[in-house]
C-alpha cells in the first residue's frame, strides 16, 4: 500500500504559514472527496432503484403472462401450447422475482449504506472540525491583538495577568482544535480508500450470490423445457418463412394483372356482364337526403342475403338490412347528373333508395341480380340453373319493341288461330291435362312490346292546341258510356309490363310463359320503366285509363278475352289473352302482362264475373238469379269479391273495392 501524506502534529502549536499551506491542500482534497462521494452515492442509489424496479417489473410480467389466457382473442385457435408455456414462464418469473428482491436488499445493506455512513460520519466530522478550528484561530488572534496593546509606561500587573491568561486559554483551545482537525484529515486519507472499496465488494457479492442461486434454480428444471420451446419456435419460424414465400409469390401474381383491373369503367362499350346472378356484393354510393333540396352520397358496401339487401359500413362487424327485395322493382334513373344510378321500389310501388354503381358492368349486374332476387329464384332448388335457363331462353327468344306503332310489323310472327263462336264466348279458362312445350305456346323469336300506351306527359304535349286524333284508340272524352250502363264496374291500379303474340289460348300456361319471357326480356335489356294506369273492368270492356288525364289509353272487348290468369307465386302478376281479327280475315292471339298493386286474383274474378254477365244477359231470369247470388252491402251495392277492397289508392272507384251498382 503506498504511503499516505500526513500533517505533522508537532507543528500544530506553532501554526506556521508552511503548516497552514499544507493544511489548505488537505482541505481541498476533503472538498473534492465530498463532491465525488455525493455523485457516487447517486449512482449507487440509481443501481439500487433499478434493482427495485426490476423486482416490480418481473412481478408485473408474471401477472401479464397469466393474463394472456383471459384475453379472448378472436383468432385464438391453436394457442393451447402458448398458454401452457406462458404459465410455466410465469412461475419462473415469480421465482426470479424472489431472487431480485433478495439482491435488492443486499445492495441496500452492503453497497448503499457504507457510502451513506462514510458521507454522514467521516466527511461531516471533518467539516465540523474545520469550523471549530477556524473559530479557535480567530479567538487566538483577537486575544493576541489585545495582549499586544498593553501599555509600556503604565503597566498594570492585574490587567497584564488577566490578558496573559486569556491568551494562554485561546492558544490552548487552538492547539486542541488543530490537533483534532489534523488527526481527522490524516485519518480521512485511509477512510476514503476503504469507503470506495467496501460498496463494490458488497455489490459484487450480491451479484455473485444472485447468479449462483439463479443458475442452481434454472439449470435443474429448465434445460429440457427450454429446448422444447426452442424447437417449437423454430418450427413456427419455418412455417412463417414458407407462408411468406407463398404470399410473396401470390403478391407478384396479383400485381402482374392487366391495368384494366384498377380502372373502374375500362370497357364501357361492351362489358362482360353476368346476368345470371342471384347474389351480388360490392361498393355502391347511397343517396341520402340532408334537407329539402340537399343530398349527400355515401360510399358503402352492399351485399344480398337471400331476399334482402344488406349494407355494411366500413369497420362494422356485421351488415344491416336496407330493403326487402322480394317482389320489388328496380329501374334506371337520372339523378343529379350522375352515371349508373338505379332506384329500388317497394312491392307497393313506393320509390325506395337510389344507388350508384362505379361502372356500367357493376350497374347492369346489380340490376339483373336484384331482378332475379325479386322473382324469388333463390328459393328454388337450383337457383343458378334457373337463372341461367331463364336468361338464355330470353336471349334467344326476345327482341324488344319499344313502340306500339311497330306492333303491326311483328304480326307476321303471330300464329293465326281459327276458333268457333263458342270459343270466343267462353267465360272460364280451361286447364289442359298436360303442360305443353314452350314452342307450342309461343313461337321462338317472337318480339315483345313494352309500351302499350304513351306516357301521360307525352299525351299532354301532343294534345295541346287542338283536338287530337289518337291512332291507338285512345279517347279524350272522360266519360265512358258503357260504364254507365254496365252492371259491373271495378277499377284496379296496374303497370303494363309487356305483350307478345302467342300461338294458342287453350291453356293458362301460355300466360305463365309470356310472364316469364317478358320479365326476362326486361331484365336483359335493362327496361325497367313502367307506366301506371287504371284498369277498369266492366261487363262489356277492359279499359286502360290514364290516372292523370282520365283519358282512355286502350280498350278491349270483354268477349275478345279468351284466357286470363294470375301468377301462381307472384300474386301481383296478371295476364290475359286477346283474340284480335286481322285485315286478312284471320285472327291473331296476343298476351298482355300487367303488375297490379293488389292481388291478380281479384282482377281475374272481376273479368270472369263480367263474362258471366254477358252470357246471362241473354236470359233475364238467369241474370236476376246471378245478381241475387251476389251479396249486398248495407247501402244496397253488390260485392263482387270476397277479399278486402283495394287499398292502394287511385280513382274514387278504388275506394269502393269490388262493389257494383245494379
């Protein structure tokens, strides 16, 4: 051990400047040691604090490992091995926490405490002795100054003796304080070396003890466990790398597609459209009204589920019902100068939501899918095959006609049927024993017309200024003489769907086949607009009336109606076959298909009753017996139908239901 510098105690009484100079060196060394000791203590307290934090951290980590099982992960399948492994590691963490707690206690006792004691005892003692030495030196200087001022000429022995005693006492006190101060400074040179070594020895012993116990704890039980966990992690890593390679290849394949995949409307002229869809999903813009004249468009994800249209906002867990598509209608609309807009209406005809597709392909596929769903194809055993067959048949057999004036051009496709007078006057449709083939009912390639009449607005534009001569048989007179004389008068709200020539009127199957082809043609050719009319059934005629102008749009003699029927599943669909004489002397058969706001059976019942009235009008007694068989209401009117009156609105006759005046 090297020699230590010392202050000579023999020179304390003399208190020479050389001794004072050497003392200042020792005092400077003590001040530097004090500053360093404070910094060292802060560092060691930080180590102790970190160790305490390690205890708390391992305790929290153990609890968090156990909490993994309680997280209820949505994709937690196959986590049993992970849970068991984490439980084992939680026990290890608890044991490790005990070791960390013991180490923290050792550090506090053997590392931090010695430094604190050295600072509070030794360094504080040196500082106190320095202050006492300074006071004693000042007192000695004052006494010596007083002694030096004693007079020479007038000496006073008593005063001289007192001052001498005072100087001796001050010098003795200074000598004593200086000796104690010098001894403390000399001892500090040894104590500072001990104070630096003892904490580090305690820290080293604590760490060695910690690692020794840890090694003993983990080497006995964790060797095999860690190897199995390592193997499991490596196998997962191998699976991850294999999956990453697959995803990388898939990503390259998906990114190598044509640019048309990203362009919403790349093939506007002739997009590849699937018209056989019975379900559809994708993003559409939904129109929302925010005020009287203001609207907003929101991009949402729509999908069909059975007969329902669902909507699922981005981020939502599940979708919600937007509209029931069974027996609904869909049509293209012009809305706010936007492309590819269409509207879905309720079965009662009330306008519903307006949607916008992002491309022509999506636009037409959505319309076709909704039309297929509205016909409840999804309820059949093989809906895909039914939709394909329906659309293939319509594509082969349908060429749409959008003008009633072109009807005469298509008459060559109709098959003229000669029947007797009894067939013209038959009142009740007859069912055949077997269902004939489609070619026996309707000739392949038969055109379909979709607008039996002009819209009301077009009629008003053409009728301004002078009396209009209507080439289609429409009448501007709002009164119908046959209605006043008729025993039957019933009004129904209908929408004309289409008409086409047929080959026979011997069975109602011809009406069902015409319904199928008309609806398929509308879906294929995107013809979704319909004109609403009032169908008046009297004992003489079937008359279509414009609800706005009350002008007769078309009129059919009831005797020319040879067949009529309502759809077996969609009760709102109704049709009838008309036998019309041609200029060549032959007769043609045409089927007219309508969609009613009420049940089609009501219209069929009214037509059947009208034809019965025509038959019994030849015999007054039979007529009276027929009218007596019809029940009367309280106001003396005849009830024609057993069902409730039509409540869908319309003309005043609608509110009377199926009543008539005799």
